[in-house]
C-alpha cells in the first residue's frame, strides 16, 4: 500500500504447480489496498477472479491508459483465439 506503479510494472507473481507468471499493473497509479485474503486462500483467484479474487486496488493517476485495455468481450475473443 502506498507504492506507485507505472503501467506494465510487475506487481506480483502467481505460482501454480506447473508454472509461475508475473502480474503487471494495467495502468499507472498508487496501490491503495491489497487483498490479504489471497495469502490464506489463494484459490480465490481461480474461483472468483472477477469477484473476491482481486489482487490490488489502485488510485489510477492516468485514466487515459484505461482506454488501451480490452473490455470483457474483446478479451474473451482474444482467449478463444489462443486455443
């Protein structure tokens, strides 16, 4: 909390049995909250990624960077294209 991240800065790592993957900041801003529940219940990331499985909350300092992100429909199409 209190750390400033620039867009694409690494903010953490997700580890599984098979691999580890970095998590990157979607936009620039200050971290205002960390989901401490993940430390004791990491399966929330898989079970409720769009709910209780969040990683951090940020105060976005450059809202224009949000325009570069995919919406849910575009991201779903992107994922399907990878398969």
